[in-house]
C-alpha cells in the first residue's frame, strides 16, 4: 500500500516497509527554482506577519507549485518509470514516500496522486 510520512516519523514506521526519500537530493524533489520561489515568497509573507501555515498556503497558490511540480514530474520519463516501479512495489508491500515537510501542501501528496493515476 502506498503511504506517506516525513523524516521525523521514520523511526515509527514498520521496519519491513519500503521507505523512499522524495526530498532533495532525490530525483523526485521539486526543482531548485520551484523550491526557491516557494520558500522566498513564504518567508516574505511570514516577515509581513502572516502565520507559517497561511504563508505556506498562499505561497503554494501564488507560485503555482502544484501545476509546476506536476509538469516537472510528468515531463521526465525517468521519473515516470520510477513511479511505475513504486506503484508495483506498493501492490505487495507498504511503501512510504517521505521528505522533510511535516505538514500538508507537500509534493509527496502530488506524487502519490500521480502514482495512483498511472
């Protein structure tokens, strides 16, 4: 079964589970440009007094993070092949996609959606 987690929770996961890092420097990480655009805007919004969660959501929307990331993934045949492998593995074992983000609005959820639709 395909699941998700983040670095701080890795020790709580079943030892038999397959754990796949999707954060930097993984092939699945958002591009440096996308991540930079997102983080710069988020920090500017926080500096203006917005809470972290609201700044995260607004930066996600204003940088078109989801559509840009989907394009990055779907235009790369190597990534698509890896995602197909992950899907096949997840039919037999628990497979966790993990990165550093502990909160929703994370690219690992987009990857899970893409894998489910493959």
